[in-house]
């Protein structure tokens, strides 16, 4: 496989955290996808996209099992 952005060839399957928004919060969803080591371009297959869409739908319905792992604070 060759990267469509930088034409690099080092594109291993990597565990990444995809960010989904839930009102003012951010929810990380761990997925395994190919990521170009040279430029960071991510490659999603249909199954992964469906999984993310289902996770987003569960978040909106309030049916997701979430674990709080920290807080982000904003200085004003």
C-alpha cells in the first residue's frame, strides 16, 4: 500500500483514538487502522466507519458505556 498523500510505503495498522464529540465533551474510541508513519494519514475501511457511526449513535441516545478518564479545564 502506498500513501495517497505523501507516497510513503510505511503504513502499519496502528491503535489510535478517534475523537467523537458529545455536546461539550470529547469521547475517545479506540480503533485499529492503517496510519502512514511519514505524514499521519489515516485509512478507514467500511467496517471501521460503520463501527464509529454506531458508537456515535449510541452516544447521542445515551446508551454508551463511558468511563471518565480526566478533565479538561479552560482558563478564562
